[in-house]
C-alpha cells in the first residue's frame, strides 16, 4: 500500500478518506493506468492511552461518495463492520473481531453512541 512494491502490484488506499488526504491525486499522477482501489476505509485509529474515537456513519458515507465521484473503481465495505466476521463467514472454528467502534458492532447491531 505504500508504493514500494513491484511494478505489477496495484497500490491501494487504506485511510479514512482517500480523497481528502490526497491519495487519489497522487495515484492519478504516479499510476494513471491502474485502477483506484480503496481497500480499508478505516473507522478509527486509536493511539495507546487515547480515548476511543468513534467515526460517524455520515463521515464514512461522505468518504465513499467522494471516492466514487472522483473516479474510484472499488471500495471494500467490510470495514463498515470493523472487518468482523458473522456466523460462518470466517470459516469453520474461526472468529475475528478487531474493531467494535465502527458503524456496526460485532453482533451486527448499529453502533449508535
């Protein structure tokens, strides 16, 4: 994701807003022949000891709208629910949960602080 990969690898964006942070402009300038892929629309970044930051669904939706309006080709929605897996979607005996302060809690209920 940092652009330090082999030539056949497509750089992707992991951010809260790939449009406003300038990633899209840099990608168009540096890699005009590759699609813009938004792989992780992150809900948060929490430094050790800081209070939990909760990103609003409005802010998340704005980042997606700006992404596609500016020519984004792909957006992975799994971060809307923190990358968590529900039911059997992770595979037999596998569960993951690494973010519960995103738009959907791990149990699938809306996060309405």
